[in-house]
C-alpha cells in the first residue's frame, strides 16, 4: 500500500479571541454528564470558502458548492520575498513556476508566508492581472494564505477581483490557509469541503492536503 502524508492547512480558531465574532455557549443536561454547545459566529472566519451567493446576485449558496470544485488535484505556488502590502501580479505567478506546474482543472494554492506573522492590512494582495492569469490557466479553485482585497485597495478592486474569478470564470475562492510551508510536494490531493447549511454565502472548511496520492 502506497504511503501518504496529510498536511492540515486550516487555521485553529479561539472563541472569544478572534477579530470576527466567534462565541460558544455551554448547554448542560440534568442527570447526565453529557454536554452540548451553541455556536455564534460569522461565515467569513478562519479558513473558509466563498460561495457565489457572496456576490449578492442570487448565486448558489455554500451548500450548493459542487464537491468536485473543492476536492481534487492541487498545486502549490510559493511567492517569496514579498514586501508588506506588496501587490501580487501575473509575473509573480510565472516566477513561482506556475506556467509549467498549473494544469487545467487544478486547485491552486498561493503561499506568501504572510498569514501567521503579518497583520491583515499589511499582507500582500492578489491583483486583477494575476486573477486573469489564473482564469486563462483554467483552474477551478484558488486558495491563499493572504487576502485578495484588503481595505487599502478599496471597493473598486474588491469588485474587480470577485468579478474576474467568481462571477465570470466561476472559480471558487478559499481564504486564510496556513501551514503551506509544510508542504513537501508541488502537487498533491486537496480537500476543502464546506458545511451543508442552506443559505450561507460562505462556509468554514477543514482544508487538508494529502501528499502521495497523485
């Protein structure tokens, strides 16, 4: 049997200590030691996938995301030596080897080593020409450890990158991955399945990479 290796790419969340709301409330039962919890949180927290409903135009919700779009062969592009707030352009993806590594139908994970030690507003950001590059490659999903649209880029950029990737090309977006630097192989099998809750514009996921399967 072929050996494989699992890498957890999901952020560990801490109730009461996150920038966005995440609270848990304990429920106890009489005459038993069993417990249950209520969870009060937001759809865009931690490692999450954005559904087309996020665009606010009546698109599919997170429960309608096709599993084939968030499960399958994936490639890791490491974009090194970026400055604070630096823009990620198409030539960055080429220099990371994307021209040769990325295949049609891939899930592409972009790593900048910025999630764990750089504040949100200082992280690098993917620009529209890089988005068009991904569209031309025919990828089905893009994940990253940074953000596509920090506040410093403004609303116009937010609308442009969502239009290019999600609205026009139907490419799903996964935010806030971590541990990408623990990947040993350029190609691997990726799983990032959303919760099957009707009506959510986005959903937390447990993102994992499995090396040795492909």
